[in-house]
C-alpha cells in the first residue's frame, strides 16, 4: 500500500475514474467531501460501487465513514459493510478506544451480512482533534483490524484555531509536525502502516514529490492523494528502488553467512541488528511491488 486516493462517495464519475488511476487503495469518502444533504445518496452510490468492484485484483477499497460522534457513522456502516469493502477509514479518531468501539460495530454488521468476524480492516486518522493528538500514547501495541494510521492537518487547525498550517517557507508549524511525528511513532508501535497526509495543492506535483521524499526518508510507507495526477508521483516515491532492494538482500545474506551475529562489517562499514530489521522491512514492502 503506497497510494490511497480519496474519491467523493457521491460522484459516480469520479469513482469510476479513481478506480483506474493505479492507486493501491481507493478511499470512497462519505465524510468531508460530501455535503450533508448528499449523505444518503452518497451511501447508496458508494455501496453500489463497492459491491460492483470488490474482488477486482486492484485497487483495494476503503470507505471513509463519518466520525463516531457525528450521529452518522451507524447509517454509513449499515449501508456499506454488506458490500464488503476491504476496510473502513475512521476520521477524528479520539484514541485507541475508538478503534474498539468501531470494531464492535463492524462485528455486528459483519455478522448480519454473513461475513467473517474481522473481515473489515481499519485505517484511522488520529490527529484531527487536539484530544486525538494528545491520546497518541494510547496506540501502544498491534490491534486487531488496524491496518494503518494517518494524520490530518486541516481539521486539527480548525480545532485549535490556527489560521495556517504552514509557515511562510511552506513548512508545517510545530503542532502539525508533532501530529506527523506522533503518527509515525504510533504506527510503529502498532505495527501498522504509517500513512502521510494529503498534499492539497494538487497542481503542484514538484511540491508533492518533495513532500513524498521527506515522508519516505522519515519512515512513512504511503501517502494519501486527492487527485488522480498525484497517484503516480506517490507510487514512485514509495516504491523501494531496485538498488535499495539489492542492498537489503546483500545485508541479509551477509548476516546469514556470518551465522546471524549481532554485528557484521561490510565494505568497511558496521551493520548491526537495527540495520537488519530495516532491511527485512524494506524487502517485505518491496515484495508485492518489485
Ligand atoms: N478521484 C477521481 N477522479 C478525480 C478526482 C478524484 N479524487 N479528482 C479529480 N478527478 C477527475 C475529475 O473529475 C476530472 O475528470 P474529467 O476529466 O473526466 O472531467 C479529472 O479528474 C481532472 O480533474 P480536475 O479538473 O483537474 O480537478 P477538479 O477541479 O475536477 O477536481 C477536486 C478538484 C479537488 C474537487 C477533486 O480532485 C476531488 O474531488 N478530490 C477529492 C476530494 C476529497 O475526497 N477530499 C476528502 C479528503 S481530504
Ligand atoms: Mg476532514
């Protein structure tokens, strides 16, 4: 999972188009990109879309429902779970307790639809409120269903009353950098995918590429997109290069040849267990892609 493309759930045209963009995941959105009076139509259109497209080799399909305190989440789940999306994206997640709340709801809908318990995965947006960000330390171990964690800047800025999310030089200001860092740490602790937030200026592909490169450097393995043009840029940034795959293979082989010690020297440089773990993770990520 490298790219996750948001598509408004009330737009049949965009749903069709989004499915053919090469995105690894299509996120059918029932939340912010759908106006309140369009929610019922969006639920119907989304369920039909998921039912028609499920089982295709790619992309995977997630549905972003409305948050658990919106009063709309139950109707969202009732409309879409029987259509069998691969997963649900939970916005404005207040803490890992919300994941448990959502899991209980999913279990009921799965049972009603004759699906296996646990058939639906979860990706959570964990920094959209101050409360959610402060609860980052509640994500401490792997949780059933949790496939990934991501962060959002726009809703957080509204919550705290920040007028901008970036400074004059275009860098995120402190609170948003904190949100980004906490997401990375929480994803690591829960052994789920660390997914970087959207880049809203969708005509600026050079800016997107630079932000992808920074995210990949820091440990994110995927990024969300809002426009089809962003998908190839993201896919390319998060596909491990052949060179890095070869390096990782050589490192793993060197440890094995040396009898799996704590540390090896290769070409005059020291490599120890953290390097080995990083190499193994890179290969696991490259597996389905390269
Ligand atoms: N998924 C699928 N198709 C999309 C798309 C998306 N996210 N964004 C744009 N397209 C389509 C357009 O419909 C258009 O199709 P057409 O050529 O057949 O008319 C084509 O791609 C080019 O779009 P463009 O004219 O460049 O952009 P736009 O002005 O139509 O749309 C947005 C701009 C921002 C409204 C649109 O990209 C969008 O809806 N993005 C997703 C928003 C979202 O889900 N936000 C919630 C998460 S933050
Ligand atoms: Mg939002």
